[in-house]
C-alpha cells in the first residue's frame, strides 16, 4: 500500500474500461490518491504542462502515438508504462527511456492490483536517485573548488597551508600532494588513515606502501593517472586491498601543478571511498536485470514448453511402435524431462513460481546428483556416498531441491581446486529443543538430513557471517552472481527446513540441510496405478483440442486417437467456438491452451461453459500465473495440465476431468 495518501496521478489511457477500473481502485481505498485522466498523448501533454504529478500511468499504444512520443526521456518523473504485450524490444526501450516500471495488462485488469506497491517502490527508487545525485553534486562541487584552488592560486597555497589543513582534516575525502620527480608525498590528509587503515607517517617514509596496496589489476591504470603516460587519466576508479584482505573501491581525481615552462612537477589528488555507493549502484543494476529477466522468462518458458510437449507425448507412441529401442527412447525422455525441469527452474528463480510438491525419497535425489557429478566434475575429486535404506519421505518440489543439492555440490567442487573428497550422506534426525536452539530457524521434530562435506579450503569466519546474503560472493564476476546460497536458503526455508554450516579454514566444510519428514512410505506411484494408466482406453468420446502450436495439436491428436477418442482440433479460441457449435451435442472433453491469439483460453472457456456446459475442460499451458489459476477455479475447472506433459500425465488429467464431469 502507498505510505503517502496525497499522491497525485495522471492516467493517460484511451480505453474506457481501463479508466473505469482505475477510478474504482482509486475510490476503494486501495490506492489513496488524487487523479486526472487524459485519453491521448496530446491531452496528457497539456496536463503535464499545466501542473506536476507525482506519478504518470500511461498506456503504451494511444490514438495519436505511443507513450515514447511523450516520454522519450522520463528524467526524474515517475512514469509507469502499461501494455498488453510484454515483448523484449519494448522492455529494453522502456529501460533506456528511463521508464520507472513496466506492467503487463491482462484481460481481467488484475494488473491494477499491483499498482499501489509498484508506485511505492518507484517513489523509493526516485528518492534514492535524488540522494545519490545530491551526494555526487556535492562531491563535484568540492572537486571543482579544489581544482580552481590548485590551478589559479598555486602561489598562495603555501601561505594558506594552515587553512588548507583545517579544511582537509575536517572532511572524509583524502587530499594528497605528490612530487613527480622524487615520487614522494609532500602532504596526506588524515582521512587516509581512516580509509586505508595505514598511518600517514608510513606514507611519507615509504611512498611505495600506498602503491603496494592497490589491486594488481588496477596498478597500471593508477600509475598512468599520476603522469605515467603522455595523456594521463584525471578521473579514475580503482580498488585497494586492506591488510585484513577486505577490498575497497576508491574514486580519485588527479590535478597537475605546472611550472613556468608549462611542465607538470606536482600532482594533487582527491580520493574518496565509494565502496558503499558502488555496491548500491551494482545492486540496483542487478535488480533491474532480474526484473527484466522475470518479465521475459514467461514468454521464453511458454515457447520452450510448447516445443518440448510434442516430444514427450510422442515418446510413448514410439515405445509401442519400436519396442526393441526402449533404451534409446528412455534416454530421449530423460533428456526431454531434464529440459522441462530447466525451464521450470528458470521460472522459479526469475519469478518465484512455486512448483508442484510431492512426496520425495531424499536418497533418490542424491543418486541423481551423483550421476551428474560423475559425468561433469574433475576426475581429481572423489565422490563418496552413504545412503542407508529407509522409508522416510519429504514433501517438496523436486526441481527446487535438486537445485539445492547441485548448488552446494558445485560450491564444494570450487573449494577443492587441487582435488579432494566430496561426501554425500542422508539420514534421519530427531531434533530436540537443545539441538534446534543451536541452528537458525530450526524447530524440534523429525527431519531428513542431507550432509554435503568436502575437504577443501574451508570458509573464513568473515565470509561465514555474510555467505547467505544476496549478491555476496567471493568468486569473480565471471564465476558467480552471489545468488546461489541465498537461493538455497530461501528454498530450504520455504520447505520448512533449515541449514547448519560447519567449517574451518584449511579443513573443509560441511553443509547440513534439514528437511521435515512428511510421512513414512513410498513416494512413487504404485504398480497398480501404473497398470491402470497403461490400460486406459476411451470409448469413442469426442474431444476438442485447441492450441495455436501445430506440433502440439497434431501430437495430442495422435495420442488421443491411439487411446480410442474422436478428435477435432482448432488453432485458436475463435475457431474452437465454431467447432463447439457443431459438436455441442456429442462433445465430452475440451483440452485448450491458455495463451493464444485472437481469443485466449480464458475467454474461450467462458463461452464454452455457456454453449456446452456439460463438456469437461482441461487447461494446458506452459505459463500460468496465480490470477489465471484462481479464475479457472472460480469457474469450477480444476484440471490444469502444465506443459510440457507426457502421455501418462495427459491420461491422468483426462481420467480426472471425465470423472469430475461424470459426477
């Protein structure tokens, strides 16, 4: 919710339905504000010229142009763009134009519910940008004043030395003066001791002490900035390494004092610690990239899932046709399912999509990880496993838990560059109150423990304190984002579990992942269920398959025909409505995609329920959101089939849908 009830909003929208929905939101109390409404670019430009608004909410396509005609450069104005299509080109153009946020419209206008939180986040980001700009302006002003002081009044510098010292001692920036001939420091302000954690006296007696603490990769650049090249850089960012091993970022401006012959004989430097501001800027950029990834990943997942669906469905047909090639077909199915899991993992990370939770045998996941390790890890890493036979299961998302194990194993591999032993163990643990009190977020109870141990370099105490923070990493930029352990902790906590870490530098590390026991028994379907699925046949019922992807339509049609159904196909909701009108007397089941051109699945199902209320419905999609799921549930449809799906899952969904329809 907005924290400022007096926020003023200009809505630039030509659609009367969207205007009405916004008015209802503004008057309902969910979005406390004052507002004006413009129906075109021209009207919006008149309002902006007449008065200022805290937030401008603009549709992308308007009668007299696009939003970019008005906001080619948004500047400090908070502008939130709304559009019915989330294509990559529009998203990139919006970011370049300085658009504050980017909302995708949906058919039932649910996107407006996110507006209060999005406005609040945009205003917080605006305040942060203004504070950063003010700080930079103050620094530029100070640097500019110093440059004038050095260049215009060099002769008066000696006379004003005491006043200069008083000024330099009072601020956090480091001032220093270097004799270019002797490479010795003539003056260093006290802020050097606060930032570099070294004494000024040591710099006077040992000038190389300053240069030795500069990061090796930045030394050449810094040397050039102090006159080491014909065209020195006067403005430079570089890193220093403190005696504790901590890396800090420094921004320095260098000015040269010239003699009567125009030759530089002294260098004056103003340096400040910009570590926090740089980290903040980097985090903001990472956040923007992740938000863009979240916007675009849904469309990518939809396309990939549509590509994988006919492959996975067709494999069972191939098994029956070529029984002698079962091993090859099993390999293809395993690869297809792995690709589907990777797509789901992308959605899980980028948009926080929750996967289906089932009963899982923990040792089965470790065996799968062991296969990956044997095939991909260096040969100088020896894998040891201890997997006692037991019946304990956990309730979880197999893809997410697979990600937890894989991330921890990869970290263990990186901690053993010269080789070592990686040990994977699982066992049941009864955690009492004393045991639980020693582990963050733990509670007494029965748990399954995954223990991942390595004989690597270990983890220093300073890193142990921060290793679960987002974006914190000890790896290079090309080796990690600092999101791995943060994601691991989030997944484990979402499963009701906790993590314990034990490590000592030079003596390896042990990560213990505790997941609550769900129930005793097998997590896999029974043989009886498998036999029921294998023997399932239709009775000639009429089925309508609606999907805009030709391969998906044709493969679904082939599978249904092999199961003794009569099948009709349609490429979108509009064509499907025509078929429903022709088949309504005999239509038993409709399998429809959610995202289609002309008329999407939601609009088609609404018409279908009026035209053929007795027909069962299965909604199949490679990308569903909570709003769509709730909408279908309110319509009485519970059979949602996530792409890509196998023939087995299709049969299960059909049996469930027909049983519900028959009841």
